[in-house]
């Protein structure tokens, strides 16, 4: 994992695409996994989701930016490993009927099968952050 190889200076380097430090970006992904998984699981089981839009997510991210920046490399990578393992196990446990349910993760977002939402929210989006980190660190 790229985060585990970061020097202290790299950990504090600000990612242009993120607008926050490498450490903050890593902690951001780790911290959001449980909430995103909970929303996906609710959709997969036919539950209703509380209202959530992109502006609300942006405000929450900004509110946590300072705290996220203060996390240590060890803390962030351990949380990321734990939460990623939980997400992976949860994805594997979803059955075909659950993956076929149609829902909308985000107000104004795409309506589609849970399978597509899993790919976008729990797999593709978290991969954008390491790509930004690699670009910042020149890897």
C-alpha cells in the first residue's frame, strides 16, 4: 500500500487533486468506508436511505479535514485495512437478488442496480484517491 511507504514529509504533502494532505486523503477513504457500506447494504435489503446530496458530503468532508490531517500513518493505514476487509466481506456476502435491487445512493445521482452502485461507491471511487496520491508523489 502506497500509504505505508510514505515518509513523514510525503504524508504531509498536499495532493493538488484532493486539496488535502496524503495522510488526510488516506484517512478520508478509511473513515468513509463504513458509512458507504451501510448505505449500500440498506439499498440491497430494500431499505430507505436518508436524504444525502453532494453538498452534504462536501460539508462533511470539510468538517473532518483538520482531524483527518492529524492522523498518523499507522492509524490511517490500520483503519483502512480493517474497513476495506469489512467492505470486501460484505460485498462477497451480497446475493444476486440484493445486487439486482435498484436504488439511488445519492440525491440527484444515478439510479441503478446495487451491483453498479457497489462498483462506483465502494470500489471505483476509493481507487481515485490512491491515483491522486501516486500522482502527487510522482509514482
